[in-house]
C-alpha cells in the first residue's frame, strides 16, 4: 500500500499536467464554437480583481496578476492571454477553417494591431540592446519598463477576434454595463458598511479621516464605461423595443457609477469625469445640451467640490487651483514639489537621449526629496505615463504612441451612425480614454498591468464594432 501511495505522489505532477492539457484542449474547442466567451472570461478577471496593494496595511503583497511569475517569468494570466489571442486569431485570419459560414470571412489585422506589432518589435530591440549592455533580462522586461504596452495588443487581438456573431456588440455592451453595475454596487456597499477600500493610502498612511470606494483608477474606469453605455442608450441613441429592465439598468448604472467615481477621492478620476462629461455635451443636441448644463453640471461639480473639500481641506491650506494641485508646489524648504522634481529629472533623461530614450531598464537620477522612490531601484518609474514612455523609448516610442492613438481616432470617425449598442460601445471607448487622460499625464498607468489592460479595452471597442458590422454586412 505504501508503494502505491509513493507512486501516486511521484506521478501527481504528471497527472496535473495531463489534466491541465486536457482542460485546455476542451476549452479551446469550446472557444472555437463560441468566440466571444474567451474575451468574456478574461474581461471577467480584470473587471473583478483589483491589483493595487498600495496603502494596504495587512495582507499578501501578491495578487492574481502576479501569480506564476516566479516560475514562468511572466504571470500565468499573461500566458493564458497569449494562448487565447493566438488561438482566436487563427480563425479570424483564415489560418484554420471552421465548418460554419463565419470562418469564410477572414480579415487582415486592424490598423491598431499593426501599431502594437511595432511596439512588440521595439520591445525586442530593447531586449537585444539591453543584453548586449549586460542588463539583466528581468530588468529589461520588468513592469517598470514598457512591456505592458505590447501586452495590450494581445487583449485587442482577443477581443476583435471574438466579434464573429451578429449579436456580439449587444452582448458586449450588456456585459460591460452589468460589470459596472455590480462593481459600483460592491464599492458603495463596502464604503457604506465596511469602511471602504482597504487600499486607502489617505487613511492608512496620511492619517486622513477619509474612506473611499476604490483607490485603483481601473475600478473607476469600469464604472465610467458602464455610465457611458448607459447615457448613450438613454440620450444619444435609444435601442428599439428595449425591455423595461434594461432601461432601469441604465439609470441604476448612471447613478451608482457616478457616486462610486466621485467617492474614490482621486483627483485624476474627478478630472477624467469632467472631461468625459465634456465629450458627452459635444454629442448631445442643443436641447439636451442645455438641459445637461443647467441640471447635470451643477450636480456634478457640487458633488466633486464637496468631496474634494473633505480630502484636500485636511491636506493643504491652499485654496482653489493651488489647493487642488497642492503637491506640485514647493515648500518653505524646497522651491518645487516632489512631483515636479520627479518630472524634471525624467525630462533631463529624455533630453539626454531624445531619439532612443534610456532603455526599458533606464532610470532617472535618485534624490531623497522624492519619498516614493524604490530604495532598491530608485528612479525606475514616475508619475506621468507620457513622460515615462518618452524617457524609456524616446521619440521612437512617442511616434508609436501618436500612431496608435491616430488609428483609434480614425476608426471612431469612420463609425458614424449604427445601432444603439454600436454607438454605446464607441461612446464608452471615447469617454473611457478621456477619463484616463489625466491619469496618463499625471499618474502611473504604464507600469500597472491591469490599468493598461483596461485602457486596451477602450482602444479595442471601436475595432470590435467595425469587425462585427463588417460580418453583419457579409452575412
């Protein structure tokens, strides 16, 4: 009996490997028949689980987004995303034919996928140069470089490849809106009954009497995407024969999502909300625009002003514009704030090597005046996604960034009209990117896997709509 137990324990790793391989084969076959489900499964993960541990007093430092990176170099989730993107794109590009009629409709890569291919090539160039300069591979491909940008291309491939049914746009819009509803409901419930998000840097570190819904900007972005879909289907283009429960869902997402974003106590979220609201005003007709300015704008600015006063009133004695950006100004001992100093040091690195940048492994000069610097690897990231890319990749990376955004804008401009669900997803894409613009300029999105993946969702939505529309016309 002991020999049987010993044999079983020795064979257990092989049995697990065989079981995992069988499960992957079964899932691949299932995804082959239902191409949107892999995207839904992946989006369910990044919509549900937070990645921020900043400000948490107790708890494990790892999250689902870092599991497996010790043994597999990259986390398991990235490997699964890579496999899913390759598998689903095989049918889309006609590499493998299915027996249904949809397989005959193959398509070349979208323009934005070509730009992310160039990002991947740039990453390979940095790997080769870094290895020649004897930089560790772990340092070159570290999240504080720009590896998160090429990975976004995998998500876009997975999503666009899933747009192979006539109802794909409808189901994706409903999925995002339901995700935003439950996300906002969870955030507000936890805020009301359990003290809010445990990742609360303001209360746990700065000792402010503030509880918030979500500290991570990605959670607020999910709420914003749901709000954008809801407001589009309520005021821009209403769906025909829409059931009452869906209309009630629109109003619920709009109210709960707005409260959740405002109570996040994040300045970038407040600024992004104002920018998204400005885009909405541009889309409304004159009568709706007047009503929004007269009724909605005062409520929005009053809510933001109230919660901003609660937070900023205890952090600074400055008022107005200077109070809102209090950490940009210097003190009696320093002529400039720590964030401005950080940006200046990073800009110096960019101007020292403006074409190529200082590499994915590059850093800016260390100084004790910047308290959030990593003591082991100081100067490895900074509070500006734009300047982070400029410092690491130079003008080459900035040109790739401009081309990526230009392809997004051109696709949006080409999608005039369409069904209510199509316009809702396009609205979500535009409002989502505008919402994230303040964080991209003054935050740290480029080093955060989940935040970049959620930005990828926004970038993918117009191309998803275009793919579904093309298939509907050829059906």
